C-alpha cells in the first residue's frame, strides 16, 4: 500500500527552477560546454603557438558557484539542505569504495535516483557537492575537478527531466538506459577536456595519429578524438562504469526510490499561488 501511494503521489521539485534560475543554468551550461570543448573551437594559423586557455578554464569554478548561489536563494531550506548533505556524504563514500578501479564507479546510480525523485535542480546541486566531497576524501582535487563536478551535475539534472509518468519496471528501465548513456557521456566529455594534455598538441608535419591538431578541420579532430577515446576509455573504463551503474539501478533502484520518495514528503517545498 505504501509503495502504491508513493508511486501515485505527484512529485514536486525539492529545488524549484524559476525563470531566472533556468536562465542562469542555461548560460552556465553553455559556458561549461565551451570550456569542455575548447580544443574543437580553436581556429589558429599553422605557425601560431597554441597555449591552453588557462584563464578561460579557471572561470569554470566561478560559474559553478554562481549557479549554486542562485539555487540556494531559490528555496534551499534546512530540510532540503539536510538531505543534500546526507546524500553527498553517502555518494562520496560510495565513490571512495570504487575509486574507478576497473571501471567500478558507484557514484552515479544514487545521483540519478536522487535527481529523479527530487528534481533537476536538486540533481544539479547534488552532482556538484558529491564530486567535491569525494575529491576531498580521496585526495582527488585538481584541475579536472570542476569539469567532473559540472558533468556530474548535468547527469543529476538530466535524471530530473525524465518523464514523470513512468512508474514501476518502466521507470527502472528508463533509469538504466539513462545511466548507461550518462556513463559514456561522462567519459567522453572528460576525455575531450584533457585530450590535448594526454598526447600533446601536435606540431605540423610531426603529429601522431591521435594527437590534437590546433586549427585542423572540425571533422578531422573529431575523428582523431573518437579513435583516442574509444581506445583509451570508451571500450574499457566507461563500459565498466556503465555496467556498474546499470546493475546498481536494477538491484537497488526500486528500494532506494521508495525510500527517497518517503523522505521527499517531508522535504519538498510546495509553493502556493
């Protein structure tokens, strides 16, 4: 009976996204995509020296902070903050248990379930706080952290946008498919941001077959990057992450969804009028 009521009850977002918040989030996401895809956006002469846009990349943490401040001003009360803190801590511990070994990554399945129940705004914030907390616990703080936080935030937010009419096995199946796609997307976007640093920026006439070539045609660099990420990540680490996430969603998803929905009855902010 309780499970039936949980499924039937209409859900509200724990952090409602208003018009201003949506605009800030959209601009921040656009800026994040540009920062992630900077290697494909450069157009330079062959003889010009290419330096990574460190100043541009340094703006990413500021962009994330602006979005988090906007969400906090939109209605993050003590109850929502308490659940956010608990889920962030649990996710940080789960990530430490897997630590990406052999592609075992436990951080995404809970993030996806929380985004599904509490909405896209909560999912975005949880993605940021989870990765930040896990980085502090595992010593994984570095220039890659803001990118991991942003992409994880998108994953949590995307789960909140999945159709609400799905219930039961159809809901779990949709979450599994989304989790698999998100696992691969995370690896691809993280590879894109660091691709030139792995193999270096190629010198015309001396470049390797997978190296980044500044100013090369878009399709040429995409071809190089596609082969690079397939060989180094997609066929191994990302596949392991996708399998781990899918299995966790299938085995633990229904029970955790029920638990989170019960908690949401006491934490969700319902606006009147």
